[in-house]
């Protein structure tokens, strides 16, 4: 099957026209305290229990308890964040 330049151009134009621009907005929070594998994080207002979050250095955590002003996150593997002001991404 041989494609013509006009057909290729039309395919590319259609793909550009139909391109869907999505923005990935991640909610972020600030670590308040760290101890015994649990990080207390402020600012994750829309996070759900059981949701995975990411600490700096590709360290993952799982949201365990939700409180009014902070959430408790179990840090899974890796080295705990050194700074209490680390940023956490959902």
C-alpha cells in the first residue's frame, strides 16, 4: 500500500485538530512531622484514604487516616524524607 503526500498531510492535520490538551494538576501538601514510618501532611484536602502519594526522591506513601487539618501517610520503603517541609504530590 502506497500513501500519497496529500493523504499523509491530511492524517497529520486530523491528528493535530483532534489533539486533546489535558493538564495534569497534582495536589501538593507539606510534611508537618515524620516519625515511625508515618508522615503527617498538611494541604492534601481532596486526598482519599488508601490513595498513593509521592514524596521527593520517588518515595511512595499510602494515605491512612484523614483528619480535618492534616492526613497521616504510611511511608513505603526507601529513606524517610529528611526535611519536614518536603512537598508531597498526589
